[in-house]
């Protein structure tokens, strides 16, 4: 079993930055993949970024590439999503998730078994 707790959301002006954190616990967390997804009102949950915990290899959605950075702190079992140059269209509830490191659909919600409660990010224009 893996437990995930997000923090760091809030209200920011366009062009600003936020850093989201995802604290993980459970014996399999350090051997997993961690992902960030977001869901805006009336829209489906969409992939943002993914990191393989042990190797540090990353993957990003095209819409955030070059602006967002996913990382992890092994010692603290915590993952991060650094979000820079934020845009109003980045407004959503952001979720972290954990799943097995190997999958045929790394950007799919079905590749992740455990989810946090979500944290709201609002970007004003």
C-alpha cells in the first residue's frame, strides 16, 4: 500500500511559479513511478509529468515541457513539480500518483494505482 499527500497549491499570477510536493509512504514507493496529473472543471484528468523513482528518468506533456520540472528527493520520499511561467490554462486540481515503473501506457491514468487527494492551482490573468 502507498499513501500520497500533495501540498503547495495556491493562487498565482500568470508568469509566476509554484512548487508542488508529494510525500509518499509505503514500502514500494521508492521502487515506483511517480506521476503528476491535472483536472480542470469539466475536463478529463490529463497527464502532466512522470518520473521513475529509482532511475530519475522523466517524461512530460507537450503543454508543460520547458516550463515544468519533475524531481524527487529519495531521502525524504518526496516528489516535486516545479511549475514556472504559469498560464491561466494551467489552472486545475493537481494530483500525484504512484504506479509500477514499467508500463505500456506511461501517460495513462490506468498506469497508476495510488492517488493523492489533489491540490488546487489557480493562475490568474
